[in-house]
C-alpha cells in the first residue's frame, strides 16, 4: 500500500518533497540529494517535464529512487502521451513498485524549450484520473479489454491553485478531480496563510472530502519571488516577503556574507510549515525546493516536523 495513503489513513501529518529529473542521463546529483530525504518525507514527487522543458522521464528517476529504498510519486501529464501511452507507462511503473501517482494536464509545449514538439492532450488530469478509476473498477484497459493478472491500484493525486480567482472556478475544478478519483491534493505554492485558510473554508463549505497538502516553495531571492509573481499563475508572494529577501541581500552585501536571502527564505518556509501543522490547517505539506532539495531536511527539522 502507498506510504502516503498509510500516513493519511493513520491521521498523521504528511510530508512530501519534489524533485526534477536531469536534462540527460546522469541521475547522480538527484540520488545524492535523495539520500538526505530518506526518513524525512513520506514520498518524493518526481516531475514530468515541468514547464514543458525536456528532462529524463518521471518513471526513470522514480525507478532509481525506488531502488534506493525511497518512496517515489510518479507524475503523469496528458501533454505528451495518448491514453494508451499513459496507461502503458503506469503499468510499467506499478510493476516497478511505484504505487502513488499525481495526474496533471501539463503546460503547453509553446512555453517550454522544445517548442516544435507537438502536444497530445488526449486526456487532461481529470481524464487520467477517471481512466485509472475505471480500470480499477473493471480490471480493463482504456479500450475495455481485460487485463492480464492483478489490477494495478494507484493512490491517485492531483493539484489545485488556491490563489486562483474567481475561487469558485478552482473549487469546481477541485470537485471534478475528486469525483474522477483524486484521493489527495497538492496545492500550488502558498505564501499567504490567511489565503490558505479562506481556501480551506471554501473546500469545507463545498463538502469536498479529500486530503490536501499545502505547497511550500522556499524562496531564494527577491528576484525569484518577483519572477514567480510575474510569470507563474496562482503565485502571489506578498510584498513583505519580497522586502525581507531584499533586506537580507542588502545586509549580506554590507557585511560580505553570502546566502542571507536563501536563509531568510528558509526561515519563512519554516514559519509557514509550523503554523500549518500547529493549527491543523490541512493534512500535510509538499515542499518544492526547486533544485535545492538539500535544504528540505533542514527546513523540516527547523519546523519540528518528523515522519
């Protein structure tokens, strides 16, 4: 059974991290960082060509992490695969011991780094979830044909963007994903705890029953925060956080100390995780360190979160 599912079923605070495969075939850096996450998180979500940028496949790094005794979560987007390819890849993943997945529609190839690549979009995230739910219920493939052997049963997840306006549309999309089979949800990066509270209240009011994990992105600089505000839908870093990062950079320059903005970003992430856990705002956190996975154990230790 999925470790993440076991954690939620036991009523425990769940913690996952995120990791991108390399643009190539050398997994050594990712595996070194993954060793630091062992015993610190309930799962490692492996991205599937995030932002439509070419990387090694999610299933490849997931298999390597599994071999190292970690609990990978495979991402599966509809952008690059037909329903046949999606189901075939998930059969292979399950055979390799990967039993937790996250369904995504995927960013369009025009925003990525291989712009001539033709997108597929046979299924969106809801279509992927429903296809798997139907497979589990009937032991048949996407063409209605009986499967050989046991039916693979995944712990299925999806994403949501709490800061999206109008909120009612995001709540409607969330309900559609849950109805299609999503059992847990990871949010886009959260930087405003009050906004998270309002979103969770809206979820409760809509009577949507699903485990929700707040997305946490440790900021590295004021420039990073400003870039995300301008370019990443659903991200709203408050001016107060940007100012704190700017002040840290100025202090570092004055005192000739490197890394103060990153330190400030870690401290802000710690504060949010601690508040989310202490106040029971949602069922867990998903930490997206964006290339700085080595900081995740530090953040969790500082926040007093253990598995």
